[in-house]
C-alpha cells in the first residue's frame, strides 16, 4: 500500500506535513510494505484555489491513500473517484501521519 502525503520539504519521515494538498511543494510517497520513500514534486502548486491541478501529477503515483491536513472538495472527489482514499490528519510530520493512518486515527 502506498500513502501519499503532501509535505513542505524533503527530510524523509521528518518532513513537515503541508497545510494544503494542492499547494504543497512536493508529495512524499511511502510504501507501507517496503518502508521506502519517493518524492513527487508539485509542478502545479500555483493553481487557482479549488482547481487542484496537482491531481494530474499525483493520480498516477498516489497509490492507495492520501493523508493530508486539508484539501478542496473537488480534490477529494477526484481522488475518491479514482479509488484513492482521502484521510485528514493533524499530524506535524510524515512519520506521525503514517502512524496515525496505520492506527486508523485519521478522518
């Protein structure tokens, strides 16, 4: 299972979770089975609010779930229509977000 988390930097599991999915500088892709990390840069982070253009980049790589602090309704609907579960978290770091996801402590 691959989890996509919008993050501010590239500090691995200590990366700070971005406040918004659509304007995050990059996405951390974490493979729960292998324990590996990949990054996907957000090439569309300057999109108009609610248009969530980064979805084009993420859909092919997002895996099974997105764990984020915030996302537009359009973004949630788009991801869910492609079978990707969207979960909300208040976690500060990617490691905390992944742990919350594993424990079912995400909305």
